[in-house]
C-alpha cells in the first residue's frame, strides 16, 4: 500500500485484522483506506467488493493475501493445514478476482490483476507440498486467466518472490515457534524485504497499459534456488 500510494495510486486495503489495517492506512494519509474482509468467507468478500465499488472504478487488483502452515512431510501432513492454505492462497484469490473482473475491464485503458505467488510454486521442496501446491495453483491461475482474457482490456501479472524476511510468515508457518522461524533466515545476508516485492508490484503496474509483465521472479542474491542458499558462517 505505501509503495503504491507514494506512486500516486489510491489504495483500498483488505484484511481481517482491523488494528493492522488502521495503522497501515493512517501511514499513507488520504491515499489509503481499508475494508475489513476475510477472503475465505463468501459473504465477507461480497460485502467488501460492494463497498469498494461504491467508491468508484477499480484499476488494479493486487492479490497478496496468503501464507504457509506447517512443514510436515506428505505422509504426516494435516488435512486441516492443507485446507486452510488452499482456502486462502487459492480460493481467496479466485473469489476476489472473479468478483472484480468485470469492473477491472471497464477501467480506462483496461485494468490489471496482479497475483503475488511464490517461487515455491516453481520449485517444490520437502516438507512444503501443501504450500508449494497452493502457490503452483496460483501461478497456473494467473497464466490461464492471461490466456483466457486475450483480446480483453485486462493485464494479468504474476510475481513470484523467493526468500522474504517478514515479521509473521515463518512464525505462522511454525505455529508461533520463533526459534524455528529465525532459523529460516539465519546466516542469510540480505534476504528480501516486503518493500522489495512492493516495489516490483508498483513497477509492473506502472508500465503502460499496452505492456503486460507476465511474470517476475524475485530472489535475494544469496538464493539461487530453494535448495541453493548461501549462509554465512561465524
């Protein structure tokens, strides 16, 4: 939100936690507002879309909600964890995209659907089957939507980040275990930050409407792939 607002966009943020939304929108001033919304809930998402549309036309949709839960092998993985990841990462993205698709195509010079997926959708790894599968589904969704909308005034962009250090992603994945979460980034020089992905999204959105940036893969310099990660030793 901050990156887009600074670039001149008017941004409406959707998320479940109102305290975080309020803090975020206050930091960008008049360019930002929010609607409390649970993308895994049909009624909540429908209410949010209706409120957004009352404010006028929509030029772009940035799908960045998502997360990983657990890192168990397939033989021991929790069905509930997989279900939760699919509900948010895949079906939540599908739900909000479907509801805004027609209005996006009515925007001047066309609109954009941008999906923040993950390199996990490109390179599966042990312990990550559920998350990798959900992010692969998001990437496929973006690609198929792009093909299906050829000739329509719509751009479809997929941004796949690699190792990004945020305050919540790994903590949530490991059920609040901060030591396991910290170990993910231990010794890695300069992992990506959320702001790096926001800048990539802003750049892609700010290209002329005739240009569709189909896919961007963003990794820290220290990460060649999920299994090729440089860590400094002390």
